[in-house]
């Protein structure tokens, strides 16, 4: 996936290399799997009208929180408000959204044509040359809008040097966190966002299912990952790799660099997702290749399956997000795991927020007090890991509705039938 979380997963998986570097047999297998999938109609990208509505809501929240303006640099939040998909570098490209009036986009002079091509909302593009200070443009705009005496909000992932250099241009500037605006909006998905996330989930589960049906002994983790990537792309999604963990590597939540090849009776854990028009999916399945599970493997698989159901039942509108993790951990401790996040057991949170990023706030983790609200979306993945032996992770995402949680994908029926 595009998000850093999934690039990290690909790195740790080691053998899950990108298709462009794969050996010919792997490419041939990936192509064969891709030919077996049947593309379906996909939802359209987020409209310009929806982005304009997001800006209006952001300005409403800025005024409600007595904030003069907000700076959002390159990344998912810039895309969220403007449609501009841009990478981060030492050169600032970002949007300044004032509490009143149209925003401006600040970008290097030589990037202006590319930025203008993507911009979907009314905003002036102000450029800077290589020998100029881009934060001066931001400071000048804030002075024009007469908001320098008010707090200036920064999107929470903005880098330190931006605030440092803005303070040099505006001594005494009060820079504060923009979570009351950005998080408040991005956590609650619109129908259009939910449709894209549903389609991304449909793509991932179809790619998994097709790859699973074509597994053969001797394949590497990279072979399997490449096949899933190829099927994902054939279905219209974007992906740069998946975790494919075999046997004891599955006891490490984000994998091992040791090479593994598939043999009958192996336990296989696949974890991945895709990007569709800027929105993500995230799914995991654990199964036995060409064999029957041991009694311990079946027992742990069924416990994790039960853990998913416990988490879903605890996800009630108005409940603190952390209470979902508490419910799972209470059951697991009663079964002899833990305590808490100790191993053997579940060493990570029960789930994470998901949307434009594979991992985004808030999380289903102990101590998180944010109330669950309709429109929030989460992964549900209470894996159990037995170090040196194996691990089981089952992961499906859900969205909160007015009447409770709703799955994006149907959970696996059993270790013998990993796809519904």
C-alpha cells in the first residue's frame, strides 16, 4: 500500500519484493493469478464538491475553536481538503486554510503546473523560488487575513521545521495542534468514503482468495505476495506488497527477513490491503496449506475468531474506543494468555483506525477514551502469538453505524475455510 505502514510491512517481510524485481517464474505465476480475477465496476473518486464541503466544515471548526488558520502540508490530509496528492520533501507544499475566506496553496515555483493540475478547490497558488523562504508566504498570508494574534493550527503530522521557521517569520506565533479540526473530520467517513473503502476491501479479499486457490509447494513468500499484488492491480487497486508469514514467522506480527518456502502442512498468515482512489483496506487470513491443522493451531485459530466477535460486540456507539481492547484482553487472560500485552497472547492493540491511511487515529487500544461514533472505521485483528511456534491473526475492518458496527468483509468461517 501507499501508506508507510504497508511499506514497512513489505520491508520486514523481506522476500515480498516488488514485481519489477521479481524473477521470471514469479512474474509468470503473478500474471496467471491476475488473469483469473474478474474486475467489477468501481466507485468514482471523491468529488470536488465534497472537498469544498470539507473546507467549509474545517472553517466552521476553526471558528468554533477560536483558531485563526490551519497549515496542512503534503500527505493524506492535503489530499483530503484539496485533491493534491504530493510527497513530502524538504520543499514545502501545503495548504493554508483561514477561518474566513479562500485558502492558499504554497508550493515551489517549478511545481506550480503539477499542483494546479490536481487542485480541486478554489484556492490561490502562491509560489516560492529556491532562494526564498516558503514560510514567509504563509506568514504574509496570515498577516493579510489579520489572524496573527490568534492560534495557528498545525495538522498533527506536520514536521517540526515548519513550525520552527514560521515562528522565525512571526515571532510570538502560537502554534497549536489541529486535531480539533482534522481528526474531527477525517475520523467520520462520508458515504462516498465508505463506498471506496468497501470497494477496496472487496478487491483485497478477491485477490487473497484467488492467490490462495493457486498456491503450490515450493513457492516463496515473495511469490505469493507478487500474485496478490498482480490480482489487486487487475481488479483496479494499488498495492506494493503484502506480508506472507509461514510457520514460526507468523509469531512475529510484522514478519521476519528469513526466507521461507511453502510446504504441505505449513501455517500461512497473509496480511495486506490496497489503495483505491486514496482509501485503504486491511485484511488478514491464517490457514494451513495442503494439510490439516494441529490441535493447538485449530484451538488458537478458534480463539482468535472468537476474539473478533468479542471485539465487535463491544463496539457500541458511545463506548470508549479502548473498551473494545479491554473486552478482548479480559477474555484472552481468562484463557491463560498475557496478562495485558505480554506473550504468549496479543502483544498489539485490537485494532487501528483506517481510512485514507492504513493506520490512522484513533485506535482500539487500552486507555483510548474517544467515544465510538457512526462513520468511524477500524480494523479488528486480535491476533494471538506463540513465540517460536506460530501465530494466528484474523483481520477484518468495520465501520460504526447508528445501530452498531458493520463489517466491510465477512470474517473467515474456519481455519479449513479461510474465505467465506
